């Protein structure tokens, strides 16, 4: 059984039209016992989602869904926070104000450059692009303050169009310090299936990175479809679970009011 889907967007994210109740129905139809909604909460001046998230309205809708689907689906309150090492005060204020179950920490920007813009990859070699990304990810995880690190090697969603197939092994020396931070700070990894649905066709993170994390003593992972459409709720999480097991990891991590609980898989 798939234990949860902890990375789901709704119309409260600027890049998504989906209704929260439809995402809940899709989760129940797929047999998921637990999900978490994680809207974008971004502050980068160039980010299209900046200022979009409306927490009061979102919490009202979440409570409505919790009541409507009570006994059939556990609904966690998550949030996907961008560049928390830079916009730390805004993030902490949001987390202090509402009873979130967990926060995903994301990196979508390196300075003024978006890692979803093909220009970033065209203007750098593959080694430079991934080095810059992982150096920034090291800074994000050094500061921490969130619960699960989103889509570890997410640049591959876009870099694939410029460099082709991706293999993290050449970047191991850049990646290990990030994983070390995660282990030391108790940050989980969001094993994210969105890039499985793109041409890159990989999990982020995949087997190699999950193995290195396990080697360093990491135990915490969450599963995330990163769905923006009901049909993608739960998508690829069977692959994610198999890969987690193959990496030698023994648990998935559930969160309630920001307390982690490790559940055997
Ligand atoms: Zn993201
Ligand atoms: Zn997301």
C-alpha cells in the first residue's frame, strides 16, 4: 500500500487550477489513506507565485475537506516554501501563525536565475549548472527550518532538454554535503515523481542519491507526486516506494504538527 502523497497543489497555487476536494476524491479513488497539500509560498521577486498564496481561505477550504472526507482520508496541512534560507523571516512567520503539519523546503531559484528556465542551462556547462545548484541547496539545507527537502535534483526537469540524460554520479562531491546537512538536521527527502512524467523520466531523488543518504545515516523520506491535476495524485509512488526500499531505507516519515513519525515500509 502507498502510505501517503505529501506533495499536492491546488488552485491556491498560482500554477494550478485543481479543486482541493477533487484532489481528495482522486486520492480516495486510488486507495491513499493520507495526503498533504503543499501550496507554493514564494518570495523571490521574479517568481510568478509571489504574493499569490492566501492562507486564510486555504485553511478554511482544508477544514471543509477534512470534515467532508473524515474517516476516509487523513489530510495534512503542508506548504512548499521557496528559498527559505533567503526568505527565512517570512517563512518562519507563516509557520508560527498556523498549525502546519509539515513544510517542504524548495529551491527554484539561484540568485536571479530560474532553474525552470532553459536559459540557465544554455548559459552554463552541465557541471557548472549542477555545481551552482547543489552549492545553493547546501546553503538551504544548512539553514534548514523545514521538514522535507523538495525534489532533490529538480533541475533535471528542464536540463534534460539541453544536456540530455542525467546521472547524479559525476556530481557526488557536490551532493554529499547537502545530504550530510539533511541527516544532521533531521530533514526528510521528498521522493518526487513529477520528473517521471516528463521527458527526463527520473525520480528526484533517484536510487543513487537515496543510497548515499542511507549510507550517511539518513532515514527520513516522504513521497510526493507534486500533482497539479487530480489524475496525477499518487502517480509513480509505487516506483518511489520500490526505489526507497532498494536504497536500503526502511521507513517513510509521516508528519503531524511538525512531529515526525517513522513508519516501516
Ligand atoms: Zn517545487
Ligand atoms: Zn510542488
